[in-house]
C-alpha cells in the first residue's frame, strides 16, 4: 500500500469515528429530553416519583358525596333529613337540625352505617332512585361483600377508571375535616371527613393532587393528610396513639350509624379509630368482640376495647368503649350524649361488662 492510500484510509476512519460519536451524543440528548417531558407530564414532584397508574379497567362503584348515609330501607327519611340525601350533602346542616335527643334517637334502627367520599361499594340492587349497596371494607357477618344498606342512587358513581389508580399512594385525611379544592386551589369543592382516603397522583409544594371518583383531580393540603405508598406502610400504633386519636373527637354528638367526624355511634367510633391506624375491625360491636385477644378487667391496657351486654353482661353485646388507662374509658354512648371519658366502674356500665379485647400485638 502506498503512502497516499494509507493517509486516505486513516482520514476515512477518523471521519467515521466522529460521525459515530455525534450520533451517540444525539441519541443521549433525545433520551434525556424525552425523560424530562414525561416527568413534567406526570405532574410536579410526583408522589410516586413516576406515573403510578396501571393499565387496568374494571366496573366499580364509588361514593361521590362527602358522607353517604345508608338506610334500612328507602323512603324512611324525615323532612329534616333532606340535607343528607342530596348530592352534595350538607352534613353540618343535617346534624345541626337534630337539636334534641329525640330527633337523633329516632334514627335508631332506621340507619345502617355510613360511607365516605371515594369509598368503594358493591351495588347489589336498584329500586327507583335508591340503590342497595355493601360498603367494602366494613366487615360484617351479614354480608360477605361488606356492610349493606340503602342510599340515594345519585350519591354513588359508576366508573371503569378507578382501578387504574389502585397502585398510587393513598392520602388519608388526618384532620377532623379537610377542604378539597378545585384545580385553581382557591375554590372549595367539598369538605372531607376524617379517615377519607383518596389516591395521590402528584405533589406540589404544600399540596397533594388526588384522583376523585368522577375521574377528575382535586387538591388537598398536605397538612390535612398522611400519605402512604401502600396501606401496609401505615405504622402499627401504640395504645397511647389510639387514645390520642380518639381524644380529638371529645364533645362530638353521638349519631346512630355514624362513622364520620360529623358523629359516631359506639362501634363506628372504635372501628374508625383503629381503621385510621391501619387495623381493620368489624363494623359492629357484636362482631368486634369476636376478634383480637381476650383480656381480663385487671389486665386492660390503653387501646383495649371494652364490651357491654344485656342481662348483666351475659346477653347480646350492645355497646363498646376504649380503655384509656387510669381506670377510665372513652366512648360515644347514645343519642343526646357526646364522645366522653368516664370511669370504668360507672355502675350502669360495670354491671353490663362482657369482656375486653386487645388488637395490638
């Protein structure tokens, strides 16, 4: 090979290397740009660090009001119950309208339970403007699907998109009530109750962007909710933490069938407090007493539940309270009363004591 040919070959190889290097750099720049665009599209400071949705569709039904109240049958409501039957509901107006013990006591045996915004229900049947549903997550021997009852059809929403957010982090409202805001973060859409749970799709500063049952998004203040990548990440509480959570509701008027910050019944209070801390208890006291570990009167620790039954404690269970230590218990007793703390040896209760249960290990 002569000198001229050798020089041309070296020059040719040099140009080829340069072209390859430039191509590689261009590919890297393209990939980086695409990543930046995808990150921006998923929302600022995405709660999951990436798009948390999954390619999954399933026809599901969700509560689409702040608090849905379930009845034993359609058509029982009084005129003053109207604010609880609409969409949106007005829980403040409804509970304020029941200003006497008799007005609240009237609900006994007519209501079943309540369900919170975004909570999944199983649709069992429809009758006119009413739907018979089971609240998933509220266990009961009465139904394998969840706690059953009737509610206005316009308070639930059917969608196929909710399942796509099942892998997203979950925001659990930790305030007694919290405002949910529109996209501009200025207009309040509705007021959420304690323990309401919604999927988080993004975060921005002091805000959480959550997915709503109508397949939209709204904003919740970070200070009003705890966020977990998985519900199994909820830390196991101490008895003292359970008691502290319950104390924030002292003075709240009793509401038959209540499970919200607008009023609890006795078992709604205990199941909500435990549920907020990631421990699922049956909805009713008669089923709660069958769970956990039995403990004696002198062995009780804060957070243990105390049960009371007819026939001097030997009949059917009708009430539950939480032991808080120092010979005291906290409970939501009955219509006309509020969440309160009383001595465990209060005669009316001590004579009906049916046992205590511990759910912490």
